[in-house]
């Protein structure tokens, strides 16, 4: 793998980040609509994809805490791009010649098309990279929407219950707001996919879902203080968001990827089997974010999807 620029989604306990954003662009009349895109597999070389770009939030950028501090690169340092996140794994498995990771913790759809300034660091609009590469982009992965619907607030609810031992009743005051925001995310993704099509018409586009924190049947010490009602609601929010993301991807000619057995790898699994963790202490990951094992699982799933269609 020749020219990887990859580096290492909830920064702080429930502040975290999911990344990317929507861009509204008017499609060129000479370009086919997204649902009529050709199969980009025909552009793949025998040794893999030439140029791969990863866009998104912390569920793309963050895996191991180790290796995310990059004093030599303030943007990568701020974005918490772990060296073992799924973009890095995908690039290695595919043997890409050039891999560019623009995922960034805390990203929302707006950050796809607009620069973002935080902590004295200006993070460029993520979509800009699509017209800055030397060679045409052949693969784009996208993980976005979690921060837009308020994943940070969901984390706050869960953490409050764990700390106080009292039900936080998250669903009572957040359900209507979250349901509305999921609808907004779904609509705005049409613009995002069109923007990607405009800038990288040859690219195969894969949207990932969010690894769930909880499964419907989970019951373990880690979540004992969270009420059954809130557990069910938190699980359903991730399910609803993933459903909306999958529908948006499919109606825009993109693909949606989420490992089939995600519900077996929640916070109630053994540490080595967890794909998301509450504290990150036993898995070396960030609180409320994917573990290295979870990012590896997502990377393998993306690779398998691409490899089976070659």
C-alpha cells in the first residue's frame, strides 16, 4: 500500500463525534442520476482500488485511544483518527494505492461541505478532498448522522443513569426530537450523495451504519442502572437511524453496510467481543464509541462487500 494518509467518534464521555456533512450541489446535465451510476468495480485494478476516501464522524475515525495524539498534524490530532479505524483497515485489505481519511470526531452533515473551527484548529470541509486528488476517486465510505440526531445527548442520558442509579427517562423528553432529526438526516443525505456523485462520478459509495450500544435483550452489570424503558428506547434509536441511513443510501444508488451479528457484540459482551464500549477502559477505546474490534469488524464487512462483487 503505497501512499496512505490515514490516521485515526464520542470524544469525552458523551461528547463525541460523528462526522461529515451534507452538501447541496446541482447535478450536471451530462451526468446520470445517482441511481443510474455504473458499477465502479470496473475501475478497480488487479491490485486493488487506486484512490479511496473516507468521510464521516467519530464512528469512522475513532478506535484505539493509543496513536490518536498527533502533535505534528493538528487536524488529525483534533479529529482523533485512530491508526486502527475502519478506513485504515479497508485501505490495507484492499491494497489501495492512495487512502485519504477525512473522518473527524464530532462531525455533522454540515461539516461535509463547510469548514469547521474548534479549539483553534480549522478542519476543512470533508468533501473538498474529492476534487483535490491526483487520480479519480474510486471508493468513498461515509459514516454520518449520529451527531446530527444528538448521540451526545443519548450518551448523557445513559451516563446520568449509571452515575445516579436513577432512571433518566430519556425517551420522555428526547423521543420526539430524535425522531424529527432522523427524518431531517434522511432528507439531507440526498444532497450529500449528489455532491459525492458530482465530485467523484466514478466512485463506488458505501455508507455504514452505527454499531449499537445495546441489544433488545441485554441485561448486565454495565447497564443495570439504566431503566428497561430507556434501554429499549436507546436500542430503538440506533435501529431507526440505521434504517433511515440504509434507505437513503439505496435510493441514491449507494450501498449500506453493517455487520449482521452486531447485536452479539454490544456493551454486555465480554470485553474482547465488544464492538462498542461504555467506558473504553477494558478495550482501550473511547467511551460510547467503537472498539478496535468493532472497527475491524466494519472494515472486514466493507472489504467483503467489495471483494464479492469484483
